[in-house]
C-alpha cells in the first residue's frame, strides 16, 4: 500500500508540527540502509515500475541505460549540450545522430493516439505533392503573403489574376530552391527559434497560416489519398503499429468539379487503411476522431454535432471519438457548449483537448473541468492538469489517459526545457499516460520517435529505463478506443514485434561481445 | 477531509478501469452546480485558503484582484507582454512600473529566510563602497580578466605590479563611466540574457567571478559594516521585518594589518542588528546561518564543522543554523558527508540547500534524500522536490518548509517561464512554503518584492489573492528559527504593520471613490 501512495497524498495528513528526529544515533551503515529503502520506495511507484523484465529484456535494458546515462552525464557537466534543455529546432541534427535516438526509433512503440490528419506526413510528402500535375500557384514566397495553391485543369479564376502553373514557377526558380521554399512554408522550422517565435501566439499564427496554405493542396482528392498512404508508411517505418488520429473532415475536390463529403472522406481513410494493413504485416490499422474547430458559432457547432451523430451511427466502428481543435487560449470554451454536448448520445466517446495552456485559472485552463465532467475518455495534452489537484485525482480514479505531446508543447512555447514539463512529475508515479506527436510534420519530427526521446531523456529520471518505454507502448494500446477484440489482436501483434526487437537486440549485443573477445 | 486531500493522493486508489458515467441526464443547471463544487474544492485546498479575510482586508483584496487580473488579461491575449513568461532582465523596468508591483512593495512581507550575506545590498551600495578611501585596483574592466581590488594604506604588493588607487582610475575614466563598469562587474544583469547565459554553468561561472572580485572589497571591515547596515536599510524599506541570512564568515581585514575571525564577524552582525533595531521601529532583527562552501575536502570540512559547533555553543541564540553552499550539480554531495554530519550535536539546526537542480536521479538531485534524512528544518530551493513523491510526503508530514527563490531559479536557468516553476504546483495546496530572494543584489532585484511579484503573478492561479501574500508573510515568521518568544514578538509586530497597511489602503480606496463621486 505504501508503494502505491502518491506525491501529494501527504495533504491528507494533519498540519501539526511534528518533531523531527535527527538520526544521530544511527550508524552510517544504518543510515545508508534507510536511505536505500526510501529511494527504493520512489522507484517502486514510478511509471513502468510494475513491469517485470525478462532475462533478454534485462540484457537490452543494460544497453539502454548506458545510452541514457551517457547523454545525462555529458549534459550534467555541460548543460548546453543536453538536447532536452534546448529548443527542438536547434538540436534536431544532434538527436538524429544520437545512439539513444536510434534505439528508440528501432523499438516498437505501439500506437499514436494524438495526431492531426494534415500534419502527419513529412514535409517531403508535401514537396512530392507539389509535383502532382495541374497544381497552380499565385503569389511568391518572398513577400509578406504566403502563396496560394489550387489544383485545376485550366488556369484558376478564383481570387483574381496571377495564377501560374507550379511547374513553371519551379522551372524559373530552380527546383532545389523552389522545393526548399515549400519546405520552409509548410513547417515551423527556424534556425533561431527563440527569436522567431516569441510567444505561443506567434506560433499559433504561423500554424494557422500553414493550415490555410496547405488546405487546397491536400484536399485535392488524389493528394489526400497519396498523403494519407505516405503518412501510414512513415508511421509504420517509425515502428508505430496503430494510429488514432483527429481530423476536420474537410470537403475534397477533384479536377472534374466533384466535391466529396465527410462520409466519403471517412471511406477513403478506411479503404486506404485496409489496403495498407493487407500489405504491411504487424500494422493494426487506424481509427478516426472527428474533431472540428472549437471556435465555432452556435449554428456551425450544431452542424458539427449533427455530423458527429451521423458518423457515429454510420461508421461507429471507425469514427471512434469526438473532439474540438484549435488554440484554447482566447477561444470558445467547453463550458459554453455544455448544454449541446450533454445532448449527444452517451455512446459517442469524448476525447477532448483540454488544458493545453499555461494560464492557470483563465477560461482555457478551466476547459479541464468540463472535459472531465463531460466524461472524456482521454485528455489531449492536459498540460495544466497538475495545477488542478481535485481533477488530477479524478483523472487517476477514472483512469482517464493523458495524451502528452512533448515536442508540440515546446514548439508551441508552453515549456522551454523538457525537464520542466509537468508530465515529468506524472512520470514519477504510475499515472495513465501516453506519449504522442500531435503535428510531427510541422516541426520536422519523426512520427513518434522524437517525442519518445524527449519524454524518456528529458522527462524521466536517470534510473528510469526500458520499463518506461514498454509501459508507454502498452498504454498506447490499452487507452486506444479500439473495441476489446481489436485491442487483444493489437496487443498480440505488439508482443510479437516487441519480442522480435528484443531478441534481435540481444543477438546483436552478444555478437559484439563475441567480437570483443 | 475531502478538502484536505491532495494532488496525487489519487495514487492510493486501485488501478481498475472505472466506468465513466457521463452526466447526460443532468440538466445544464445541475451540471453548473456540480462544476462549482469541484472548482470550490480546489480553491479550498489552495495555499492561503485557510485565511479568513476581515472586512477591511476584503476591500483591499478586491483592489489587488483587479491589479492581478489586469496583468493576466493583458498577457492572455498578448503573451509576450506577460512579465513572468519573460527573462527577469528583459522586464525589470516594466515590473517596476506595474501597479501590482507597487502594491506588493508597499505590503509588509514578513521575513527573508533565504539570502546570502554578500548578495544582500543593492549594486549602488557596492558602488558607494568603491568610494571608500584607500581602495586600490589592478587591471581594467575591458579585457578578459576582471580587475582586482584591495584596501591598503600603501600601494599593495600582492599579485605583482599594476596597482593604482581607484580614485585615480575613476578620474581617468570619468566617474559615470567607471561606476557603470562597477555595476556591470557586480551584477549578472545583461540586456540579452538568453544569449549571454546559455546554461546554468555559464551563470554559475559568472557568479563565482562576482564573488571573487567582490571579496576583497566587502571583507574590508569598514565596508563590511557599511554594507550590512545598508542591506538592513534596504530590506526594511522593502517592508521586510526580519532576516535570517546565510554566510561563510570570511576573515575581515583593516588598514592596520588586523584580521578578524568568524566570532568577531558574528559580533559585528549582532551589534549592527541591535543598533538598527533600536532606530527602526517594526524591525524584528536578524539571525545567522553558518553556511560554508560544500565543495570542501575532508580536512576543510572538519574545520567548518568544528567552527559550527563553536559558534553554536557561543552564539546559539544568534547563529541558528548550519548549511552548505555552492552549485550542487557536479559538487560534493551531502551523502559523502553523512558520517561527519551525523556527529554534530542534535541541537544544531540544519537548513540545507538541496535539489537546486533539474537533473533528476543525478547526485545533486539525491541531496534531497539526505537533507530530509538528516532532519533539515527547511530546504533551500528544493526545486527538484516535486519529482520525489516519497520525500514530498515526508516534507509535508514533518512540516519542513521549502524556501522558494523564484527570480534566482530563473536567472540560474532552472526555468524560463515562472508558470512552469514546480512551486506553482505546490501553491495549489497548503504546502509549507516561503518565498525568498537568494542573491537579490546580483540580479538588481528588490530585497524581496520582485520574488513576491513573480510568485504571485506567475506561480499562482487567477483566483489566488491576498490570502496567498498574507500566508507567505505569516509562513516566513512561522518557519524562522527564532525561539518561540521572539517569534511571538515578531508576529505581534507583523500584525501591527499589516493592519496599518490594510487600514491605509482602505482609506486610500475610500478617498479615491469619494473623489469619483
């Protein structure tokens, strides 16, 4: 029982001044034993501590611990060299060259439960999309405005004059230079991020601009399909086996003037997922969370909710949840929508973004109360949760999973040093957490590995090890919205990939030891 | 009982998946009532919530809340304008012009329990000290080395040639320019702090250089006395009524070749304090914590401990505690000193610095275990405490006060945005906290007001109010090491100043309302 008691259960105790007995009569040996007991107690309640490692896992763990301690020791004496203390954009190359990162990348990581549909695939996929025929452009990259794009058989007439085929602009500019401009436009990457983005609002503004410029490229049906297929490939290659992603279900278009409504977009997702599963062993599929924009007026919101009900009835096995997206600070609150949300059928799962903010006590922060009270199954971000002791208790009791997105939170200016991320405190207890990647495309991150790296190196203690990583992977399946049967299948797939990974690692370690001898 | 239960007492509950009942059958009114209950529960367990405000305090609180909400609302829509989200050096002028800061500055704040003797007084006091006669200088401010200083009747012979009277250098340089160089040398202030200090080590290095250059100026007995007297004046003017400060007790010198040993330094502190008390009504005095450098070899440490015992026997009513100072990362650990520390008499109070680090699981972080096990009465900083759930529980149970130093922690690169300071989470519960200032001189901060400002605006919620500030002041007396009798006297003095402050504020508010009518 002692091992299960948590950080601040302390507050249950009375406030009386207790007499502090100094252990002066203790021998140094007794002292060390007592101390070992305390450190053991903390280790035994940490995230992942209930996992018992097999003999082979223990061998692999030894290697992993060495990789972690190497990076910690380097940082301890030269803190500026420690990646989690720096901005992600400044250290991306260093991370990609890190043996710890390589380990994490190769490791089966389970599922991504928090990511947005048009920020899944790498920038290269977007660059490739701009090579699709019939893409037009208006405006260039250099002035204050971003260029506009549109797929069209003939020169577009919307928005006025100035449209040129992208192929023409690319030829004139030089393909390398043009593609580099595309990469710049569609990511937040900047060499001097601390000056480029001074506050969360700067990033959200840039963010909205990316979505706006990207929209007419990706909502072109052939690109939409290509993009999603490529995204699945990249997630799969990053050793992610299942994806539960959020999207707005925008209307798609093609060259013949057809538009495709939300139901058809869902069908596309399902079809491509099935095709991908059939050709990629060990991939367990995708599910969709319908997540329209939170900053909607009542009438628009009603339309969203009607669509949510329709999708739930028609595609309940695939459209598994409802959420609302967009910056919480300064936007419409969950509270203001409560009467409408209460009217939705119980069987629609809520998986609300809530508390993606640092403004304690302000309206965005209070979304956490409503997410929990409305019975959310998981919380997106929940960055502010630790500042709400009563809610935190409810979240643990109700086993509501918190979807942590480390890199996203840093890029969006909630925290500078991952060691100060509130989830670092949650990792000291066996809290229902998963690590996810939110919009990996926009910060040039891998589908999941960079977030795992930052969580593991920056947000857990020196002694936390393979058990943390395995627990994160297991949680990502446990807290998914798959039905129980699919979940069992996915867990079996994971066990298999995991054991393959461990066995291959052990073989590699033993081989290199043999070479040493 | 519910109101007393804390952040993570949740971990006591079993892990089983509970069924989440969505309150669909609730009317929006019932929902709002339930929600109000939850927000109320959180408010009722927050820091300061047990204080009941008088009618007059309530009037003043209304004004204070308005001042706080004004700054929060401005920041909510323009986060870059929010001081606690920025580096202290960038926003110092803005804070000094803030009406909220003005309120805090005028308010009786109780005691400072964590500050270091040669970083108490403002840079202006150091500038004045360089006007004392017989001060010599070697080297200038422009090359890589800092200049050296020494008081001496004749030209010093130590360290080689190049000594000149400071008055000569000042005349040659121009007094304004010279004094500005002195200000630069003896503070960490920099217009571009994010580039000047890239990591905690950069700051600690600069820090050590300041101490080194400052030492021969302040250890000149007439300056030492002047400096301490001026420090008391500045603390008093910042509405601090009592000071429990740490120091190394270096040997002092004078022009006649005399040196003054630690006992004599203690006598100086006592004498000046008594003089100051006699002439400054409402000032309750000072006490001293002997705190030598932690990075000492065994032999040196033995000397420190012998001195600690001697001072305890001889000046037990004034030298009230023992601590060790210096950067914890990479330095000698408390654990390595345990056998020696266990041998000290029980009656010497430990008030250890511990966990002033972001390196979870590294040796500096583990100092927290030893501080608590050795029976420390307070913890200096305890920045890493929240990552130690078992220790956190012990700290609360044993009512060990945590001395938070917000500005120090930011300047020393532990945290960039005060809202991510771990104490922001402790403030959501009634945890034994005090706010202090560490080395206000080196960052051009007021003796205590800037730290109160950052704690109040950056580390507590929008709804936390005058009760937080009053609780901090009350705690600073409660957790001091004064004997019970002195404590009662100090508390009575505080009550008096507090009521004067409240009554004056109420009169002011009523007068301005009358003017409006």
